[in-house]
């Protein structure tokens, strides 16, 4: 990522952009405004303290005679209580705003993310994305809860303080104000530096989390290949880079702190000396000097605070950038032409017309090179061919995960892109090549096919998928937790759950991508029966490497290198002596012969 280019700066656009996120605050604007008012009040009241301290000193020295110490003390106590009450409500108001707003932003992000087209997830590393967004949302939260409030408070203190100082002693105030430009210029220079480094740190931190995420996801592979040391090295290297960049950022911050402190204290000491002279020459009372010095310290603190909060503010602006980028990425429904033709149950022929397709992440490799095929309504059609021929890709195109660059797909003569997407997809059920389950229970995973299904229907579907038996052997039955991605089940068990899900869905079009590949011969026979029942009367597309599975298909398409090279029934294809299908079949059946004879 080009960090220079994306480095946030407060410009008109970046502010306007940030205001975009303010739409999330709008529902809580009353709390926000109330919080702001309380903030002004509490900061204002706070400004009274130094003044009262000065008066106390003058009372004690007998310079001021109108009050006694008890009076002043009582006033201070009242202010203290008042200040406490205000602060309490202010924090509560900002808490409502920040909690609710960030919850809304999180929800909006989630909604947007799951609506994004598949290609987004092929382009981005999801672990990195999640870690960044979590970070960014946290920064937004800090901004709303704390940073913004502090920033405003310091502004109020600064302005109020300067006005008071000028009113008390224009000459001393003049000296003080002279240091302003120095500090501002310093802040700008250091600010840029810190910002760039903290951005880099974020990027590297994202990488660290990605590695963590990826290795833990593939922990079995890591261990099986005894690659712990290799992974540790990889992780260690990036981790080291985080430290390096962080240390550089820390030194820049440290230098900045030294710079500020030196200038501030230098000025303070100078003012102190000059003030003493004014007291000595009776141009000022000691109480006034104390008040003045205290105000100066307060104003100095505000300046120092402002610079930190300014950096935070800028950083948070950078964080909003990624959030905004995600929220503005077109969802898959927005990418397509806006259509609202609802797909009813699709019981018509499916036609692929000269479909050319390359995955967007690999645009120069054409995976499908002009595929034309018809899948007759209600029939069982098989796709066979070598690994990488493009079989799964055809299913992905049917599900509209991607869109072909050329050609069209029609169902009943209507282009599938003319249908509203959800209604279109609700016609399908997919049993994918690699079944990944949700981390919940078996029941939840089956019910995913139709969330409003009754318990009996779930059980019935499980039975039909030949899954009930193994489910009942678990002590928790349907309530068995399957573990992350279904890791606590065997491949064949996962597959049967996916089949049960498809059965429950009762789709118009069934897509089976190697649906029985992980089953033993006996289970496969039973599940195949269930699938045959399921396929009855609906359009089914099956992919299988084991040709025995596709034998009974009404029509078989043989794919090779993204083209259809043969089509026909099993018998027709077997009749072609040097056809691809018959040679594949010979190979498989010979192998089985060898296997059975040697057993
Ligand atoms: N998401 C993707 N991005 C880029 N290229 C991909 C993607 N998915 C698949 N491919 C490529 O597209 C080609 C066809 O893949 P596809 O998954 O359709 O093969 P297949 O016929 O289903 O093979 P198999 O029998 O091994 O499942 C392959 O060369 C593969 O590398
Ligand atoms: Mg495949």
C-alpha cells in the first residue's frame, strides 16, 4: 500500500469525508450535543480555580479585604461538587454516543462485508482485513469516547486561558503567546513524522495477525510438515519489523515531548522571573502572579494535550478512511444492473451460451473458453473431466459468484443477470467440494438450508442424508458442536451434513460438486440412493471423478481445458473408442479390476 498517498491530512475533502461517518452519530445527536454543552460547562468552571487560588493568596496576605478565606474555600467546594456532577453526566452522554455509534458502524461493516462480491475475498487476505477493521473501529470508539471530547476541552481551556491571561497582564501574556508559532510549527513537523510511522506500524501489525491467523487455520498442515520452525521464523521476522517501526515512532514521539516540555518550561521560567519583578515593583500582587502562572501552566498543558490529541485525531481520520472504503465498496447487488424481476421456482432449461471466463484475480488465464451447453429442466446432468478443467467454475458462474466476460447464461430464455439476486439464488442448493461448516451445532448447520424448518424436518433430512445414525451416536445428538469450520467431524460426516442441508432446502436446482467423494463405498451407496431420490424431478448438476457415480446421468458433458469436448449418455460416450470419456472410464475400471483382483 502506498502510505504516502493514503496519508491523511486535514483538508477540505478529508473533513467532508469524515463527516460522512457523522451520519452514524446523527441518531444520537441529542446526547452528543448535551455532552458538548456539559463539556463546555465543566471546562469553563475548571477555569475558575486558578483565579480563586490567586484571590486566596491575596486574602491571606491581607491585600484583598472584601472576603475571608472561609468564603473563598466554600466557593471552591461548591464549584468542585458542581464540576463533579457535570463531569459524570458528560461522560455518560459521550459513552452513549461512542458505544452506540461504534456498534452501528460495526453492524454496517458486517452487513457490507457479507454483501460484497466473492472476488473481494479472493483479492484480500481476510485475516488482515478483520484485524485492521477491528483496530479502526476501536480507534473510532476512542475518538468519540475520549479524543474528541478532550480535544474540544483543551481548545476551550486554551482560548479561555489566553483571554484571561491577556486581560490580567497583556505584557506577560505577550511573552507567552510568542512561543505559540514555535510550538505549532514543531507540532506540524513532528506530527507528519509520527503519522507516517504509525501508519506503517498498522500495516505491519496487520501482516503479523495474518500470519497468526493463517498458521492457526492450517495448524494440521504446519505440524504434519514439521514446519513450526519455519513459521516461527516467518512470524518472528515480521514481528521484529513491528518493533523496529514502533521504536522509530516512539523516538519521534519522545523527541516531540522533549521539544514541547523544553519550550513550555523555558517560557514558564521566564514568565516567573519577569512576574517576580512586576511583584517587586508593585505592578502586580503575589496572588495575581500565582493566578497568572497557574493559568499559564493550564494553557501550556492544553497546548501539549492539543498536540497529542491532534495526532490522535488525525490517526482516527486515517482509520475512518478504511472503514469508509469498505462501506463504499459496491455490494454485489449494486454491481449488477438494477433489476427487480423476482425469480420464481426455476423449472426451465439452463443454457450456457459461448461462455468465456477468467477469474478476476488471474485475468490472463481463461478458465472457460467458449462453453456452450444445455442442462434440460428436471434432468440429471454430469460434468466430468480432469482436475482443473473448469467444472467447479461452471457451478460458481451459475451461482453468480462471478460473471463471465463474454457469453450469457439463460434459464428459460431469460438471462440469469436479469433476476433479482436473492430470489435467483434461493433456487439453488450446493453441496460443495470442500465442506466447511459453521462453528455451531449440527442442528444449526443443517437448518442453514432453511432456517424456519421444524425439528422433524431437520431429523428427516438428516435421515435421508444417511447422517442420522452417526449423529445419534454422539452423546449430544443434533446439539453436538462441530468445532470451528466443522473440524470435529470427519470429512464424510461433514459431507452428509451438507447433503442434509441441501435436502432440507428442497431447491429447484441442485449442485453437487464431488458430494460423495469422502464416503466409503457402503455409505456412498446409501447416500447416493438418497441423492437419487432428491434429484428426482429437479434439475441437478453433478460433478464426480468416480464415473460410476455419473453413469445414470441423463446427459454427460466432458470438459477438457475449459472446453466441452464430448457430450452424451454413458453408453453413447463409451461407444466412442478414442474418446476422452471412454479412456478415462477404461482407466478407472481397469484400476478397480486390479484393486479387486489383488485384494
Ligand atoms: N478463485 C480462483 N481464482 C483464480 N483461479 C481459480 C480460482 N478457482 C479456480 N481457479 C482456476 O481455474 C481453473 C479451473 O478450476 P476449477 O475449480 O473449475 O476446476 P475443477 O474442474 O473443478 O477441478 P477439480 O476436479 O480439481 O475440482 C483451475 O486452473 C484453477 O486454478
Ligand atoms: Mg472442482
